[in-house]
C-alpha cells in the first residue's frame, strides 16, 4: 500500500471528531491551571517573569500532552474500538503519522495559542489586582522552541508505552523511564570514570566538580545526539513496529 496523504488527513479528521470533547476538556483544564499559576506567581513580587510563565506553561503542557497521547492510543486496546480502526485501509506508517500529527504538532499549536491568550488575560488581571507591569514580551521567548523540541522528543516514548501496555499504561511507562534514567546515569558515570580515572579526579571534591563541568561542556553535543536518536527516531520506529504488529 502506498503512502497516501489523503488517507492520513482522513484519519486525522476522524480522530479529531472522536476526541474533540476530550481534547477541549484537556485544553480547558490546562488553561485554568496556567492562569492560576500565573496569578500566583504575581502575588509575591507583583510581576510575572519570563521564567515563571514558561515554567508554568511547561508544567501544563507536558502532563496534559502525555495524558492526551494515552487517550489517543486507547483504542488500540479497546475491543470495541480497535476493530473499526484497524480495519481501515491504512498502512502502519500512515496510522503512525496520523497519530503523531495529532499528539505533537496539533496539540502543541493548540495549547500554545491558548497559552498566549491565557497569558495576556493573566497579565491584565495582574495589572488590575496587583499593579503588576503589563509586559507581553514575556509570552514570546526563544527558549520556547527548546520546550517544543523536548516535547516532540519525549512523546514517542509515551507513544510506545501507550501501545505496549494494556493496563496501567502510564504507571508502567513512567516506571520504565525511571529505570532507564537510572541506567543511563550509571552508564555515564561509569564511562566518565573509566575515561578519566588516570587523571585522579576522584581524589578531591573541587577537581571532581570541575572535571564533571568540563565533561558536560565537551560531550553535551554528543549526548544530545545520542539520546535524541534513542528517544526520537528509534522510539518512533518501535511505535511503527507495534502498530504493524497489532495490524496483522
């Protein structure tokens, strides 16, 4: 079967129609939490800093995005729903692309637009209630793109979890992520010690700290590519294999 954008667009529209209530409810809940967090940050110093707004935005974006992803892939484990979805004339790659477009670009765009509107409203309320300065530039930051990149990077991991487990999907996925994090941390520490043992870095706290800082600076680019490949394309490929397995 050829890769057809029309079939992907049809599947995307189908999912939007079926999940619109869930989608709107999640956006509404996230908007309320973002608004309250923004107001709360203005109580203490009568202003909303860029870090405070972006932190509040991230605190809403990531949990809601993860929950929405598990909702999107729920039909793969529901006997009443998966039969109708899996019988659609779609290739596994087309199903994956449609789900990814819904969980990542569409969700990010929707929540970002709503987040900016909520930010404007929070600034207006803050100016009225706390005499906070109305500085709309805090809503538009270059670091926002790092947030989007990280969101797109971790979502495939939760897509795999949503496809792999039929019960307690979120808990099991978070548990495995925690174990992977500990494993990667241990691996990095061992690798760092093996490569730098001859320099005697473990015999003084100050030099150890400096060595870790230097290693972080030197290998940050390599680490980003390494973990980016693991949590990005590799997880998407695993998701594709999972969908193909269920489709057979």
